[in-house]
C-alpha cells in the first residue's frame, strides 16, 4: 500500500481526473464543500458535462436535477444506470460519492471504446447511462437521496422542488441558479450499479479490495422541534425558564443512551442542531434537531423508536418545554439481489481481486434503485474507516481496482 503503483495510461488518466475533480469546492484541510446546488456543485457538474460530451455522451438534466450522461449503442434499448453523487457534506472528504460518479464515467468510456472495436467486441444488449444523482447527502436540503427518490417514484417531484434550505431557498430556485433543472424524465433502466468507499474499517482490516454489498441497514430519521420560550439568561429565574436547548440536550443524551442499550447493533446520532435565536444572552426559544437511528435489525429499530418516544414526556417535564416529532426519512433493511452479489463475486475472482460480502450502514442511491431494477453495489476500502471528514482517504491503487471491477460488472450487465 505504501509503494507508488505504476498505472496504465487509462488508469493514470482516471487518477488525474480524480485529482482535478477534487478541486471543485476544495477546503483548506484537503477535503471538499460541495453541498447540493451550490456554486461549487454547479461548477463540478459543468466539468462532468464537458468530460462526458468529449467522449460522445449526451448530457441531460432531469426535472429533479439528476445529471445523466447517455450513450446509445443499441437504439431504443433500456439503459444500465451507473453512478453515485457528487454533492457533499459541508466539510467532507473527496471520495464520498464523487469517486463513484467518476468511476462510472471512466467505466462507460472503456466500454464504449470496446464496443467501437467492431463485431469481435460484440454489441451490448443494453445502453449505458452515467448518473450524478442530485442531493444524496441531504445536508442542505432534506431528505437525503433526493434525486434518486424522485427518479424511483418514492418522493413526489413537487415536494422535492419545494423543499427549502435554512435560508428559505427552494430546491427549484437553487437548481435554476446553477442551471441544472431540466425537463428530461430520466432513461428507462434495466440494471443499476454503484461503487462507493466503504466509510468504515472492515475491509481495510481484512485486507480486502472489493466489498460486495449484500444488504443495507435500516434507518429512521426524525426532525424534532423543541419549543421553549425566549428569555434573558441573566434575569430569568431558573424555575421559570422554558429552555429549548436544555430539552434538545436531553434528547441528544437520550439518543446516546438508547445506542448503549443495544451495543453494536444500534447506531443513533444527532447530527444537526439549529438554535433560535442562538445568541449569548438569550434562553433559546426553539431548537430544531435532526436525529437518526440505524440498525440491521428492524425489531431493534422499532423497539428503540418506541423507547425514545416514551422518554419524551419526562424530557418535556424536566426542561419545561414541548417536543414535536416529525418523521423525516427512513428506509428498511433491504437485501440487494443475490444474482448481482454472485455476479460481482465472480467478476472479482476473474480479475484476481479479493472480495467479501458486506452490509452498508450508510444510505446510498442504490438503496432506492434496487427496488426498481436489479442493482449491484460495490465498495472499496476507506483508510482507517474515516468518512464524512476532510481526511477521508482511499489509495490510488484501490480506486483503480474499483474502476476495473465496476467496468467489468457493467460490461456483463450491458450484455444482459
Ligand atoms: O446515510 C445517509 O443518511 C446518507 O444518505 N448517505
Ligand atoms: Mn455517499
Ligand atoms: Mn456521505
Ligand atoms: Mn438586555
């Protein structure tokens, strides 16, 4: 892992494109800030358009802002959809999502070149569509996986477009602002493939290059609104306070205590708190809090949900506030199609790449897609398991191996 590998020219081109791509929204600490439909997201999307068009792909934006690079090798046939997302968390790593979109583009370039080789290379049965899903992260606009949720019919287009960020800007306005709201409906899909970094340590720990994702954990996300009353932090008697932040803090602790009751099988977190008015001498009147619960066991998730719900009246009494709970987003434990996992295992063996079956604890657009068409989800290792962090890293050797793997999986899917 420490030596610098010598790459073939196409692999070196991929590594170089990855380096160039990572400059859009680059942060001082070596990460990126490319939240959905921001200027940096728009610039990167235009760069991807140029990359795809230069290789003969037609680029279209659909009504939900998903970016499609289409190549029709067989007129009228459905498409193998391959991609991930280029949007990021506010202080994110370079790999989460973006690696998967660029790998999809380069995999498609290699296949198109092969098909151009004539009869000996064989014509595919299906066409190929590279996709850059809109707003997978859900940091600026909720919920996450927005673009793929609209494409797969799980979220109404109007609901998505009318969603606002904390400044009151709608998705519609933000997409128009970067020129990425189109009138395309998206292609007809036959299969889907996505590659992503693992975002955990298990593959690196086991010395495995390719993760064959066989299922996802389930997730339940909630927005809690804690209602209190604004007051002076100096002059208001403690007993009279209705401190929304105190109630929110109790919810944060309750979430952690829940996880501790189900060690290793339940993950709970509060990732975002918005405090109103968020001023030093004011007892907060309101806090909006985003809490998520995840497990591979839906009965654990249901029990944790119920326990959390039961805690709320005691928190309301203790902090003298009221709590409103709104469901935000959820997905069940969903297995990926066994045939896809087997196909990917065979490809890894044929390419001489080590592989093992893994679960995804994070959400991915492929979780939506696998309910629409057979879907293959692949991982490459994350160094030290670090993710959603500017120091997220995967070696060049591993991203190149991931690209080879994705190319051959998509090749076989395109051949039906
Ligand atoms: O895992 C998540 O919640 C995000 O959609 N990736
Ligand atoms: Mn991601
Ligand atoms: Mn992410
Ligand atoms: Mn005053």
